[in-house]
C-alpha cells in the first residue's frame, strides 16, 4: 500500500528521466514510453481511489524526517485520478500534435515533471512538500508555455504567469511560517489535530492563527486560480502549445480550489475569511463573464470564461460547499480540456467544410432568426419557479431534513436554479416538430441540473468529508446572519430576473427599442473593452519599475 | 560608532555602502575561475570572521541588511551584463546571511555553499559565453536555446538554483531564514525572493529565447555538461540530506 502511495508522484519523475536519457536512442518513439508510464500512473491512482471508496483509512507515508510526507486520503486519491487521467489524455494527444515541433522529447519531459509536481501537490502531507510542489507547478508551467524557444511573446506571457504565481507563493510561504512558528511541526495532519484541540491559538500581534492562515491560504489560492486583479495571466497565455493550454485550463488553474479544500479543517475555525472568499469569487465570476462576452478574440474569450468559472469555484468554497468546488473543478476541467483538444480538429474540418447543418439551431444561433413555433413563455417561467420548490421539498425529504437551515445548501439550489433556468431559456428558442417532446426535454434537463447540484454535492460531501459534523461546520463557518442572508438571496433573485426580463425584451422587441446606447453604457463598454485597465496598469507598472532599476544602475554604475 | 570588527564583517557580508567594495572588485576581476572563487570565498570569510570576532552589532543592521538585499535585487531587473548580474545577486543574498547569524543558526556556512556553488557555476558559464561571443549581455544575441542547447540547459538550471527555486537547497535555506524571522522581516524576504525570481526569469528570457544565430558556435562539451549536471544533482541530494527536519 505504501509503495502504491509513493508510486503515484514517483512514476512521472521516472518517466521524465527515462524520456530524457532514451530520447537519443529511441528518437520520437520515446513519447510512447512517456505515454505508457503516464497510463500506469493513472492505473495506480485509480487503484488507490477504489481503495479509498471502499473505505481504506487515511494514511501518511513519510520519506524523511519531519517532511516529505505523502498523504493517502479521499481528496488526494480523487485529485490524483483526475490529474493523471487528464495528463494521460494530454500526453496521448501530444504524440501526434507535437510531432513536427522541435524539442519533441523535451516537451514530454516537461509534461512528466508537471504531472509529478501536480500529483505531489495534491498528495503533500506537510508544508515543505506542499510549498515545493506548489512552486514547481509555476516553474514547469513557465517552461511549458515557452516550449517554442523562438517565440518572444510566448515567453513574455509565460513570465506574467510566473510572476503572478510567485506573488501567490508569498502568502503560502508566510502561512507555512506562521503554522510552523505556532505548532513547531510541518506535518499537516498534526497541525490540524493541534488546531482542533485549541482552535483559539494566537500568533503574532495576538491574531488568531486560523484567521491569519485562512486568509493567507485564500490569497495563495486567488493567484493560482486567476481571481480578479491576479487574473491577467490567464487570458493571455494562449501562445503556448495547445496541449499545455488544455492542461492549464483543465487542471493547473484549479489548484486554488484544491488548496482551500486541503485546508478545510482550518477553515471550520475561521470567522470572516470565507465571506471574503465568497466576495472575491463573486466579483471574479461576474467580471470574468462580462469580459468573456466583450471579447472578439475567441482565445481570450475562452480565457475569461475559465476566469469566470474559477470565480464560481472560489465562490462555492466561500459558501462552505467545499466538496462541490471539487466537483466543479473536475467537471469544468474535463469540459475545458475537451474544448481545447478538439479545437485543432474543428479548425481543420472547418477549412474544408463548415459542417453546420442549416437546421433550426443553426438559423437561431448563427442567423439570429427567431423560430416559428415556441412554447408560451409563461409556461417556462412557471417551470423555473415550480421545479426548484419541488426539488427543495424532495431534497428536504430524501437528503437532509435540516436542509432549510443550511444557507450553503440554499445557495447551491440557487445556483442550480439560475443555471437550469438559463438552460431552459436557451432551449425555449429552439423549434421542434413535437413541442411536447421539447417541453419534456426542457423539464428533464432542468431537473437534472438542479437535482444534480444537490445530489452530487451530497455524494462528494460523503466521500471527501465523511464526518457529517465537519461538513456542517464548514457551512456554519461560511454562514451569515439569517436576515442578511435572506435579503441577499432576494436581491440577487431580483437582479437575475431583471436581467432575464431585459434580455427577453431586447430579443422580443428587437429593432423597436431605442438602439442608441446611452452615454453611461458607452463608458461602461469602453471600460470593459480595455479590460478595466488592469493590464494597462500592470504593464505601466512593469515599465516604470524596470526604468527605475535602470536609472539606479546608471547612478551607481557597478557599485 | 561601529567597531572595526563589525565593519570588517560588513565588508564580507556586504552591507551598503560597503557592498560597493565587493562589486567594484568583482567588476575588475575578469578570469572566470577567480570570479567563482570570489563568489564562494567572500561570504565564507565573512561568516568565519563574524564567529571569530563576535562583533557588537548595531540595531540598524537588520534594516540596513534588508535594504541592501532589496536594493541590489531591484537593480538586477535592468542589469543586462550577466557577470555583474551574478555579483549583484550575490550581494543581495549575502546581505540576508546576517539574519541567520543573528538568530544563532548553525547552518549559515551551509547556506554559503548552497548559494555559492551555483553562483560559481554561473560565473564559469559567463566566462564561457564571453569566450564565445566576446561579451555576456542579455538581449544581445538571444536564441541560445537553438544555437547552443546544452549550454542553455545548464545555464537555465544554474539560474533556477541561484534564485532559490525548489528543489535546490537554496530554496530550503531561504525558507529556513523566512520561517525564523519576525513578520515584517519575513514579508520583506519573500518580496525579495520574488524580485530574484523576476530578474532571474528576465535573464533566462534575454539569453535563450529568440531566433538561432547563423554563425556556428561551439556548444558546451558533453563532458562539461555532464560535470555541471552531476554537480547540480549532488547539490540537490546534499540539500535534502543535510536539511534533516529543517
């Protein structure tokens, strides 16, 4: 068992070393070795996940004195399967995709090291191993993004990523220092035990350890998961090879959500930190989505789309739905990975034939032609109102009797409702020969989305945090005063519904409404078209700092 | 008035403005082996002198040492001459050694070697570059990854080691110093660490990225590549072995 636990992060390292040294002998066939060992890593990780599902207790394998601890627990085993699985697909895809690129073997070596760093990160059982792996992910990503050593722009944007990651490393290093200073150990399980025994422990300046470390860990997660103001690297790192983009958008960027989950035993003792996490996630989700809609560059649009999803994932952590954030990162990772990996094929096919059948979906989406037969909107609105109530009642009955008291659960259903309703309104525009069949599909889709949110959240909670007390403590730590909570839910509902009404009006009335945008609207548009001037600010700051450094060098010469 | 013993130590573990002495000397010294020796030996003398003389350390030393470290790290950002770059980085690193000395950390000599060895290797690599191109400047010729790939590989690994990147022992040494420090000092140190990383990556970018040269340039001989590779590997292994439980 111990060997299997160590084997997961060790196999990609072995693969990288063998690939490097056998490249001269095997030529391009060396990629098969890398792919084969990654598949083996995936199989070992799957075995461990199966054992975890079957109830194998948590274990920690220590490779050194005090640090070098590799964990086996539900979170690490689940994440290891996801990472090795995505990495295997990316490896397999790269065999042909990178065939004509120079540095073919180097690419697989770097990919293997990146996989090892990610696997070590999710299995790290102590702060030093975590810091090493966390830091290595940034370094490896820099060199993977700059695989084409002739591309200045790839390196320029790779440097943005690297610097943002390094800035994000600062709070994690400080968190490690505070924890070591307080508890005198690097071991995460021991730290969490001691924290549970004395949740009010204090550190420098009389501050609560849980609050300080919780805030620092959250800040590290924000940088890694492209939260607002630390997001600029994500939409601009499309110069790297497509498999790297896939790996980045399908796995690396989710490290923030993982990190917050790893420190879940700490967050149950925090007060306001999760509220700030929620606000940062909310702001990122909104801004990421707005910027995504405003882009005319498809790649940047995809980058901002990931940013929006990252905001959503961090927001889920902020409401205490830690396990749902893990589900979200897995689901969206697979979705985004598929999008990136299939992009090349789609472009290739489109060069010969656009392949778009001129059916109703095409005429609606591309030609913006309204369908002829539609369901009454009132019926659709009715569905959006009735189904959530039905789901709430059923969930209360089947899943958790105290569901109404859980703010996090209500928020989850709220997310489910918004997502499901969006889906429903999209479907509403489609024409069907059998309107009742379409209505049935709408109902099923809506129920799947809303029930999916509830049940998957429950299943992930059961697996990742099988102590029900801990799960409820997380929700409690994220909870706010019930009056404020209700007011916020009502306010958000009003905003969402007003948005839908506005969208409906624009679409229904079309040219009949006043087309001339207001001055305010144009200012807002210019603001988002400049991406809130964040990039300009950072570029200006970079130029000024380098110029100031050059000036100092002129003044002091070599002294 | 600082005593003579302290001033002597502050010359070898450079504190601004005494740091000018080392950098002036380093700029004058051209042979790579001599530069490598300076990078290894200079702070060693400082640490030994500190332990032998046990000078009275003024209260302003810690802020001044941190200022020196940040001052030279900041200047690295725009420094294009790779030789002087390594001298500035060494000054920035050595100024930090005051902290573990004052904390009573017994591993300071290890830190001297952990940082000194890759810095010395960098000095040798700079010498190799000057021999091939006549000068070692970033953004001057570029494209080394295509022109001399073996040299570029060793160069990249060495720069990563000197800017305290994991898995090199420089990372563990820096982490040790940060953990032992009070909050304000620790925050300054991690900021300093980011400056090293930023300038290190700018250096790498300015050297290896770009179109290959039309001129045929001799790459690093295979034996030397292996030699540098094994040295770095030994450094990593020694770092893990000697770090113990930190």
